């Protein structure tokens, strides 16, 4: 399962949102994630892809939308698998 599909399925389980709205440009602000949602997503990513997503990536604006998150995971997944 690719990163985008995995995250979309995880978000659909957490939030009452239409799947067609889950586009890469959708911001986390627009998703209205609460702190528990962020933690759950971080844990799912760590477990599935072996990539740590620290809260500072969201709070500093490095990860602003779903596309940023997809790219971050894909870029760091290769490093995690090689380690």
C-alpha cells in the first residue's frame, strides 16, 4: 500500500470527511485535526513506515498539507529501510 492511500484511509477513519476532499493540497488546518488525531497519525506512520514525524514538523509549518506529509514520508522511508 502506498503512502497516500495508507494516510487517506487512516484520516477517513479519524475524521468525518468525504474521500474526494483528501487531495494533496488539503491543509491540516482544513482537516481540523485535534492533538489526539496528530498523535494517532504519527504513531501509524511510525509503525507502518518506520518514519518519525515529530510535532515540530507540523507546528513550524514544515508540513503544511497532505502532499508535504506524503513527500516527507516517502523521502525518509528509504533512509529508514536502509538503516
